C-alpha cells in the first residue's frame, strides 16, 4: 500500500519513492520520529537517537511527548501541534526541546499527518533539527539590532570625519545626518575630554579601544554627558580603517542630577527664608551663597556678597572674620559658638550680638570645598544674660553653668577666683577634665544630677588644697546643670575643732576619773600617816614624854613633805591639760639635754652615771616641756639603776614628719605586762621605801608627748634595762641636729 501525506483541506503529494529518498537524505540533518494516531512513537531515526539521546528500543511505544519540555507538556503543546497538523496539513515547529539528560536544544522542524491512498489516517511524522547556535545568533543579532536602533552610534574614518550618523545620534545631539556627515566629530560637538585628546588617541592606538565619559554640546547649545566607547575596525592591512563610537546617554545620572538640583532648589528656598544667617564661602574665602538673614546681619544686600572676599564685604572687621575662617580652612576643624558683635565686625547701626559657627565643608571624596557659616542674632539673649550675670555676680555663692556633657557654659568671678583658673581655660571645657580635683570628689554626684535630672547636695574637700571645703547645690535645667557652691572651710574647721575639743574633753574626763581615783588613793596614805602619828604624839606629849613624841613628829613632817610632792606633781599634770605649747622656730634637743644633765649633776655624780647621745634633732615643741620630758626619763633611768654603773644612751631617727627619740638604759627593767599601765598617774612598780617618787613622772611624759601629736611607749627586759621611745613633730625644713 502506498502512503500519502494529505488531509482533506490541503492535498499533500503522495509519499512516492522519490519523496521518501529526499526524507532519508534530509534525515542526516533531521531527527525523524513517526507517531501513531494516538501520538505513540512507532519509528525513531538514527539522527533522533543522536539528537535526543534515547536509543530506539527505549522510546518505541512511548508517548511522543518525551521530546517536549516539561513546561510545554504542562501547557498541552504536543496536543496543539498534532491538532494543528491535522487541520492545516502541516504544523511548523520552532521551540526548545528536551533531551534524555535533561538538557535543552532549540529545534526547528514540522509535524505532518500521514494517510494511505484511500485517505486512511495512519499517524504523524515529526522532523526536527538542532538550531540552537542559529537561535543564539539570531537572538544576538536581534539584541544588537535593538541596541543599534536605540544607540547613539557614530562611525568615523581614520581622520575622525563622520561617515555614519545614527538616528540615536540625531536625537541626542540634534544635528541631522546631512549636518554631521563629513565633519570632524569632536569639532562638531565641541567635545570636552576628561584628559587631553592626544593621550586618549595614544591609548586607543595602543589598545584598539577606549572608553570614558565625554561632555558634548548639542546643536541647541545644551551640554550632554555620555558614557562613550570607541572600537577600531581594522582593514585588510590591519590598520584602522574606521572607528565605531557608541555614546550612551547617562540618563540615571541626569535624573539624579536633576533630583539633586530640585533638592538644592528646595534647600535654597529653605535657606533663604531661614531665621538664622547662613552662608557658604569657597577656599579663597569668597562668598558663594548668602541668605537674606546673613546679608541683613552684615548690613549689605545679597548681591554685594557673591564672589567677594569677607574682608571686602566687612572691611571694618579688621581681618577678624578672615582669621577665623582661615583657621577653619587650615585646620579643617570647626570654630563653634564664637560670639561676635557689630562693633567687632565694624557694622554700622545699633549694637547687636551674634553667635557664629564656622565649619569645613567636604566633598564625598573628603576634599575641602570651602567653609559654611551659621549665625544667630543673640542680642536679646545677651541682654537677658547680662542681667542674669549681674545678679549671679552679686550673689554670695560661687556659680557654674554646665551643658549636658559637663562643659562649662558660664562662671561667675567668685567661682573663677576660687578655682584659680582663667575663664578661658574653663569655658567650653568639661569641668572634671580641666580640674582633676573635681573629678575626684564631685564628678559622680554632678553626673548623677545630669543623668537622673534630679538636684543634688553634697560637701567636697579639695584634693589640691586639703582642708579646703565647699558645699555644693546642683539643679538640672533644660540645657544642663546650674551649680551653686560656697566655701565652708571655716565651718568645717570649727566643726573639726569642736570634734577635737569633744575628744579632748572625753579624754580629760577619763583622765579626771583616773586622776580622782589615784589622788584619793595615794593622798590617803600620807594623811593616814599624819593622823596616826599625830594621835601618838599627842598621847606622848600628854604624858610628858617629849622624847618619844619627837620621832612621831619627824614622821608627820616626812608624810607632809610626801603629800606636798604629790600635790605639786598633780598640779603640774593638771596644768599640762590646758597647756598650748609654743612651737616657735623649734627646740634643739641637744641644748635641752645639756641643761638636763646640769640639773641632774648631783645624781649623776652619786651614781657615776654615763650618758651618751647621738645628735638630736630640732623639734616643734616648747623648751620647758622638753626639759621636763627628758629630765623625767633620764632621771628614772638613773634612779632605777641596777648594781652596775648606770649607762644611758639617746638616739634619734626621722619617720615622715616626726622624729623618733629613744632613751635606753641598763637598769633593773620591768615586767613587759606593765608597759601600758606605767604611764598612768600615781603608778609605781616599786615601794616608796626603796625608790622615792610620786608615780607621776611617766604620766607627765605621756601628756607632754601627746600634747604635740606624738606617741610614747616602752620596751623592757627585767634585769637588763628599759628603752623608752617617743615621737615629736619635726621643725619646718628641719634637719638632723649637729
């Protein structure tokens, strides 16, 4: 049976042997797939195996849909193609097809229905060939065509004369093709190059291409910014025959610039109507922008400022403003809160005051553009501040005003004098950074007042001048803190004296109790002796026994002498309680020692005592009390000697602002358990029959030493001797005595 490929609407030639031969020849390029009426594969050519990746045995009997992409299968494309082939007799096919490995290729072909001679429908033949490269080429050409149709494209010969001028160039630059052809491009467009043209041509010759930004002038005189790319077209001799130049209008940049200009216009409106003076100067200190407020402050109209130097606009300022602005330019740092007056600026009219900020203005690349200035008229505030300042100067308190960071805004003269710092060293500076002693004793409460917005009250002692006290009250304000303080050194000293007096009174009370107890105890002994022997003497005298009464009277006299000695020592001890002492220029203990040795000459001679001394210092004390101190200590060392010859040695050593003096002997010593009590009044470790004395000597020594802020203590080994130590304040700038 001979097959035909025809349908009812479009007769198709019979599938003769000659037609079949052509199909087979074509099949070397085409993949031929035969489908039954249900779309199942019944024939699979060798080229189909290569193109789709499926062997024939694997696909025969499978749906012909496997050669379509998954998306096409979902969208019913295979069914639509078969329907179209039946209706039209042929369905052309250019689409992406799927391979076995999942990759895609772009296929071009057709699907044709197959019928027998009698018209019986037998199925379809689908022929497809790989046109992927062709598809990519076509797409690329389409894209290039699209770009070329839109692009500003110029072709120049080797002499830079225009030989092609695109529609895009006509639209962008305004010159028609007739006006442009044959002209030198950069002369026609008055091109502004980023670098000299010779450098660009040298680079182009070396590389064969160049790109950069150009500024061109349109026929209407408008400046156009383009991103330009040049590419060389080489002739058969490999030299440049023509130059292709593509210029892309930088639309985004234009739009951004337009938006920037619009924003700048709005900003200019805002600046022009701002209630403060605003201006901008270039690096040469010429005015570039001035708003009405600043012009009014300067007493000149706006046009009189633009392009002119500050000194020319305000010649009466005597270079003051120019120096401030030059400092900003040179240091690239702002000058803030500078107060100026019309008098300083040489501006005619009523006196006014201004607060000005001068600050550097930079580009995005951190290059200095110039100096910006913002000026406030603070005349009213200044006058109000002047009234407040006069009030603050008249108050008895010292006053400080701090901002939210603790920087000093204002200070009255009393506070300035108290801090002993010039006003310039404080204004604008953080208080506790400028004055270290404030950091020590006041920073935390002041910072707490700022942070918590609550008043604080405290007392602080100066670390720079110990003993100097201030009472501080701090109150939060909208801008920072108002601080009022007064010196209370006198009050603190009075309080200190009162406390010290209380301590002394307490000590005196304790000593008085001890004194009263000791006095009642030790004075009763001589009184009992006198009473007893007086009674015995009266009996003897009454009996006419005068000889026996004489001994009793002698004992009464001895007891009375002992009582007199006790009373004298008590009076001496009591007088020390109120004795102020005389510091004077100091007492040389070497001289005092010589006088003491003279007074003890008899005891020294009787006992053969040997007294040695290192050089003794000059101390801040009273000479009479020092004499009594050394005489008691040395006298005790002689009195309480052992069977050996008394040897006494005095030494001295410096400890800070005090001297430590020691008196060492080789006497009988004492039990160390008594080292504290031996300094109590009427304390005796030995009976009065063996060693004379009232027991007041060491108590007097203790009171003398403590009167000068010193200490006294003792060390002893029984049978080997004792050492008494005491400290006394060194005389001012004193050195060890010679």
